[in-house]
C-alpha cells in the first residue's frame, strides 16, 4: 500500500495533467481535538472525486458540495489565489461537521495547482528523496527544495511549507510465518516492505502480495537499500549468521528502528557476542532493540507481529516507550518474555 501523501499527489498530478479542475486541501492549524493532524492533505476533483482525507468525512462532504455546486451562495471558485477555510469555530458547527468536542481546524485551499510542479514533486518522491513544497499565499506559486530531514508544516503570513517524503520502508530479515503477518500489517500501514532470506526453504512458502522478496544475504540487502530516517530493519530469523551482520550494518545508518526478535537471554547473548567478537560497545549498540515488540501478552505469530508493528508505529510517531519491565513488580516470569513475543525467558 502506497504512502497516502504520495497517493494523493499522484492523483492530483494526473487530474491536472488531463486539464481537469482540482483542489489541494491541507490541514494547516488545529485547536483542541482534531480528526487529522497538521500537514494532512486531500485532493478534490471538479466532479467531486476525492483522494485523501482532512476529517472524518463531514468536512469533505461540505467541500465537495461547495466545489461542485458552482451556483451556491458559498460555492468555492475554480480559479483563485489560495484561501483559508476554518471549521468547528462554534459548538454547533463542530457538531455539524462531526468534529470532536472543542475541535477546530483550519485548511488551506489551493485551486488548480500547477501540473508541471506536481509532476516534478511526484518524480522526486518516486526517486526516494525528501522535499520541501513551498506555496506563496498571494498567488499560489510553488517552489520545491531538497530536504535533509522530515519537518513539521510551517506557515506564516506569506508562505506555507509542507515537507513530503517517500514511503516509509520496512526491511524484514527472514521469510518465516511471522514475517508474513508483519509484512501484511506493514503494507496496510503504508510501508514499502522488503523481505530478504537466502534460505530457499523459507522463501518457497512466503506469499505476501505487495512485498518484495529477495534471496540476497541480509547485510548485503541493508547496504543496497541504504536505510534512511524513514526505514526500519527487523531481524526475525533467530540465526546469528543472518541477523548479526545485517543489524550492525543497519546501526551505521539513520534507520529509525532497528531490532531483533528472541528471548531476553538470546538478545543479551547477541549483544555480548557483538561486543566480544565484532568490536562493538554498549554505546554503539544503544539503538538496537531487542526483544522487539511491546508487551501485550501475545502467544501466537500474528499476535507477536501485532506487538512488533505497534512498537514500530510508536517509535515512528515519536511515542516514548519503556525499554524494559521492572522485574521486582512482575510475579510471572513469563511476562518478561520478549516484549510482545511468546519466546521463553531465560
């Protein structure tokens, strides 16, 4: 499943290239509770077709009505400089548009964005690069500039800058049953998924449409992928010959999440092995997560995959998670199995 922003921009590019009227809607401010975060985008075509979302649906319905019913009193223009629209200012309006109690959001509406600029933007994203898209509020003129890192949307009296990036990527080392569940969940969450496993007996039964399956050695795969700050690397084989070097290769990159499955004893042994034989230190291994996953009492492969995916999303979204459980407050030692996994504690 493609990154939602890229899907929206790709549809908008195609509509404008075909000469169709279209609107790009961006959430630029929120107050109180909001269904969608700042920076969320939606594309609206002149006939009412929509890709993306800025709310739970009612605001989209209002924008569609105002954009397609040209004779209405509050109809939106087909050609104009960017305009702001605010929803949920009053309790009555918040209720009407299905916003949470006290929720208000402000949108920027861009009318008929330039087709050539959209084509260039999508090309940059398809090439795997991060980009700042800057919109001049007086006339809607757009400038694109390379970005070194993800950034929050910025808005002042003259310009809006939104940063777009390529898909988040997940590299799974190992093509076992749990990898199938994790790959499926990651695809559903908008990640581009690569699974590598040089073992033919595991690759033969792996079947997840949309995931790329490679037979290359994991450390070579990491080197070829060149993980960036939108990439996570997860080792699921339990085989040090496959996992260890790939994890060390990943630790030399800006990947936002790097981890391996296994019991706490096995993960401790991995760290000790890397320190004794691979010239690592506690400091160089500080970003290595293991056991991967958050503790949800999971026992089966799909439940374990849920716990891993939950932790990946939490780290991606900036949620601070405890790295361990307090042994003194856990009566059942099985609760100290890999956070979120069913492996035995040792």
